[in-house]
């Protein structure tokens, strides 16, 4: 199969869908990889590394999209990239199509076979292509919270960790899945007091105890009312529950945050 790896064009995006090591694996299996020049630069992979692994380095995105039977990306296609869709193409990458009806229309109209990375699931229910992104999101959420608590003008002037015996910040994490566990690990690592709430606490307790053993996990399934009641007592909130655009309901409201 001919596999295309274009450079990501979303502003600030530095990831690449296939590493040189991945290209080498594909090449050994008999596939042909076409990698856009500079596609791996943001992740520290030079064109020469891809060429050495067996890829053909292509100078333009148009060349990659035209050469590949399968195109592998990280970020969902932008509207400009949908112009390169064509019948018979296989697209592999994140889509988050429920938020982008225009992308669904473009894929259907162009008759592109689509593998949405975020929907790939194992029999266990785990989503192996989403887990690494969730790991990053959970930890970065806590670092972002730490910044806004302590640094900008008008902030609370609170540090997540204890310094000189002072009281630590209290972090509430809603949801004990992959994002929540990583957020709890980061917050506990910084010395914060951490409470994790979940609708099925016993299901997440084992993994949470491995990653964030000092985090508190109330045994009862959490309700929206209980979340609202906790808000006045916490310094930072990490909402690690996937928002449902169908219902449009929110676990945390503006009114609750004003208390």
C-alpha cells in the first residue's frame, strides 16, 4: 500500500503521524511511504531520517495526498485539506466528527473511507490511539491550572504545592478515566490536595491508586449536585469528563463557579 504522511498545518501543531521507525516497519512489510518534507521537524525528525528509513520525501502536501492510497494524519483535516479528498482514499487520523458536520459531509461526498483514530477500540473498551493524548491532556491541565492560580494579574496567588508548611491548594478532578488519572498524578506530584469524583468510583479505584495513591476518591457515585456543592471549597477544577454535544449538559455551571 502507498501511505502518505503530510505535514500538519494547524497553527502550533508539531506532531507527526508516523515516525522514521514507523516508516521502517511499514517498508519492511512491503508498503511504500511518502512523507512531506518537514513533516517531522516539529517532533525532531529530519527528512534524512525518513529517507534512511525507506520513505520517499515529497516536496508538497499535494504530492503526498495524490501519492497515497492511505493518508495518515494527527489533527483532523482542515477545510482546505478536504479539497484533496478523492474517491478510493483511506484517511486515518483524528476526526472528532460529531463537532464538525462539515467534515462528515466532505468525507461522504468524496467517498473517503475513514478510520477515526479516537474511535478505535479494543474489546476491553480501551482506546489505544486516544490514550496517549489523554495522558498528555490530563497532565497539561494541571500545569495550566498551576499557572493561572499563581501567575496572571488578578489570580488567586495560590501555589498547588505546599511551601514552608503553608496549606496546599485543593484540586477537584471530575472523572477518574485516563485524563483524570493523569491529572491526579500531576497534581499529587506537585503536592496538592486532590479529590477525584466519578460516577463509578470502584471501577476506577485500582488504576487511580497506582498513579495517584494520595488522591481522595469518595466511594459513592458522584452527582451534579455533589459537584456543585464541592466547588466553593476547591482552588482548581479539572473536568475530565467528555462533553456530550447531543445533550449539551454541563457538569460545572457559571453560577457554581461564582460561589
